[in-house]
């Protein structure tokens, strides 16, 4: 087991920032999915979600696509250092705070790509980020107005609007709703979540990301969904890894072993296959 806990400074807002606090008790869980999340609640950090500014959160999530936090966090930090300290004149809404959308909409593609190169796919991501910044200014006028939209409008409307932006998929949209909007009942599905809940047998083996999300948002109480997302990622990194889950070496090593159906995992032979292929 790794001692690497979720960093205190990231898109979740650290120790606080809004959202809904939850209590975790596996003995009182109504579904298997809730029982898993409650067990994670006994093992990992417990905190609320929300409070991040929406556009920086969107940028941070785009940077995290198809890469690890170890790679994407330095790219985010470099981007903020370079573009988050533009003169106040870069803020069309006035005041002394930088409008990051305005700064990035004027960024040179090559310069931004160089700045975020540690995140991987930097040419593609720089195009997406610049286009997203231009979209925010065109549709909302400022990053501040976009933030208000994310926090105040109905979640379904916010999600559909975000999904209309090129390069923004369901996971990215849901992360903005969760980490910026602090919306309960949002369970973003990344590769870890997709893998884990099909292996456990909670979602169908052939379920795509959206189908897994639908199952989890239906079976996990709304106030536990945000925690379920971040804690499941940590669980996937420590125990239920893609190629070498803990149960292969020791049946008792995984804290979810007694409730897992091990779909696609064969300890007898050491074989690992995607649940879809079972």
C-alpha cells in the first residue's frame, strides 16, 4: 500500500471549499456500491468538494486527461505562473484579478504548448485550452461569469453546455461540476473508476464510462459521490491496478476482496483481462 495521499492543493479544493460532508458506515449501506464507498471512507481522507474557480478547474482537468497527476500538476503550475499573473488589464470585467480565460485566449499556441509540455499531448491540449478560453469569453464574457454559471445553474444544463465544447468529455464536465460547482450526486468516471466497478461486479462488464456513471450515481447517495470518485482513484492506484491488482499476490491483500466478483481477474493463472472481454 502506498502512503501517497491526495495532495492538499489540487482541483478538489483541498481540505474544504464547499460541497456536502458525508458520514460513512458500511453496516448501514443500502447498496453494494454504497458499501464500497463507505469502506473507502474508513480508509481515506474525508472532506467536502467545491469552491474552485470554474475556468481554472476546467483547464486543470483538461491537463489531467490521459496522464497522471505527477505529470499534469507541474504543467498546471507552470501555466498559472505564466498566464495567471498577467496585468490587470487582461481582465475585461475590471478589478485587480486576472481573468485567466482572457489571458489564455490571447496565448500563442507554441508558447502554451511549451509551458504545459510535462502534461503530455501538449499540442492537442494547448489547442483545446485556447479554444475553451475563447468559448468562455464569447459565451459568458469573463471567467467570473462562467464560474457563476457553473455554480448557480441546473447541473444538467451545465453538463450539457460543457459537453458542447470541443475536447470536453463527460469526465471533464463532471469534474468541473464537482470540484468547482460542489454539486452533490456527481460521480466522475475516469479509467480507474471504470475498471474498478466493473471488476467488482457493480456495473455490467461491458458498461461504457457513461453507463458506469449512471449506476454509481443511482446507487451511491449524492453526498458520497464526490468522495467516491477521488477515493476510488486512490484505491485503484494502491490496490486495484490495471495490470497487477493486489489480489493476484495475496487474496487477503485487497480490502474489498470479500465483496469483489473479480471480473476479468484470475488469481489461479495470474491472467488479467478487461471485463468487457470476459
